[in-house]
């Protein structure tokens, strides 16, 4: 097996540049539809099969690392490939190219959504909300199959969902994730395995420790600065950062975290939130660019383009900091049975979080009539049984929403 270190050295010998990385990832940013699992498939085809920047084993190890960590897994994989190819500037170029196309599309939608009025506009927005029902239901089903295959993890998921459904505390999500990790340490130790392979990127232990320190300092310190300063800008950044720091198990898990952070304080309505979430399914690139939409439409200052930039920085930063922090230590840490058990429990808990979000707010604010249920059911069957691209489901749900609005059904 060729190690990732060898691949890094090979990448340097062919003189990889940040501009090269930016060009290739921008192309992917315009064409990668289908969510994080699909994105990883695109990356494999582009960088393992076609360009041979990294070998199959090293790529699989890298994907395993990014799925273990909080944050957007596909963006973290892309960030790491850019880092391997052209250093820190290459990592920044990879993130920029992959993120900006979908972020720009959602900012445009945010400015145009306010102009949508009458039956046509309201029907379109309602159709996008019904898209979210189908997408989140698919995510819950898929994640439950993979992450809760036994009674222990299924029980952890149910308890986490009950905590969210019956709690009014603003820290319920954090508590559910922490309790899930503790339960995993207790219940899931027997399934620990000895992973094979090797992951190593050009990040020193000093840089790694500094990034980990920055991750935790911001996570603990931003709420204090928010309370002391009373600044709405700090409050927005803290909300985005906290949401990005607590996402385990896939991009859809950010939905309940962001709703708690933005809808509960009254910064925007459930309708606007879910319409934007539905629109995020129609664009390529990472789902985390939903933050650009939220930053644009949020009522607190700053909003608009400044809010979009703040949202993107806030939600992506924790995942990249923790990735850089863990890289130098990952190879030894992932072999510890306790670490594997904790992450099994955390992953099961996030299934429960997403399941609770499927009910409230996704279902409870979208499905009001039999017609609504029919459209959501059609979208779900298209995704699950027909493997239809999310873009097709978005188009059909939007058309169905307009038809219901026009007919008064």
C-alpha cells in the first residue's frame, strides 16, 4: 500500500499549485449534486481514478477520518486533498472553489425569495418546504440503517430524540450528543475494531495543538463574549460556529442545530428557514452553504452579503480547525477502543436529533393537508426507490406546491 505521506511527496514533485486546485474544485463546486456521499464519489473519480493525486487506500482512510470528526465531511475531504496537493493555500483554494458556487446561488435565492408573493410565489416556497420533508426522511432512514443497526444504538437514538422533543432548553442538542457519547462508551465497547491503513498530512503537532486550542477556545469563549458585548454580530457568529462545531454524522444534522440557533431567538420564521433549506437541496456543493442564505435573510445585524460571509466563516471554521488539530494524532487515536465506542454513541444520538427534527419543525410546519402529504410521499419514494437526484425532487415538489396553491387544494 502506498502511504498518504508518499502521495504528498509525489504531489509536490508534480508542482501542484493553489490555482490548479482552485480551478478543479470550482468545476466540482458547479457539478457536485446529491449530498456528501455523492460528493465523495465525485472526489474519488476525480482525484483517485483520473488524476491519481491520492491512492485508493489513502483516500479511504481520509474519508474515514472526516466522517469521524464534527463538521461537513465532504468539505473536509476536499480541504485535505487541497492541503496534500498545494499546502495550506491549496486547502483554502479547495474550500473556496467547492463552496462559493452554491453559496452564491443561495444568496441570490435569499434576495429573490422576498419578492415571491401571490399563489405562485407562496406555492413555490411551500413546495420547497415539502422537499425538506422528503430529504430529511431519506437522511433519517439511511443514517438509522448505517449508524443504529443494533438495539443499543437504536435505544440511544430514541433517547436523544425524546430529549429534543420534550425539552425546551437551548442546550438540549449538546446534552443529547454528550449523553450519546457516554452511553456509547458504556454500551458499544464490544464492537471496537482494529482499523488498518495510515493517514498523515503535512500538519505538525504544534499546528495541530494550536488548532485544537483555537477550536475549544472559540466554542467556550464566544458565548461569554456574546453575553459581555451584547453585539448582534458576535451573537450571529457564535450561533453559526456552535452549529458547525456540533454536527456529527452528515450535513443534514445541522438542520435542528441551526433552527434552534436562529428560529428560536426570533431571527427568522420557520417558513423562511425551511424554504431556504429546500432551496439548498437544489444547488450543488456542500449543504453547509445554507448558512449563506441564513446570514442574508436573518433579521439581526449584519445581514445581506456581510451576514452571508459571516455565516460561511462561522459554520465552516470549527470543522476545519478540528480537522487540522486531529490530523497529526489521528493514526494512533482512532485505534483506541474507547474512542470508537464514544463515536458509535455520538453517531446514534445524531440520528435521534435528526429524527426529532423530521417531526418538528420539518413535518409539523409543512404537512397540513392530504395534498401536502402526497407530494412529500412522492418525493420520498423518488429518492428511496427510484434513486432520483435531489434536483429532480426539488423541481417536482416545487411544481406540486404551485399546483396546490393555484387550485386551493
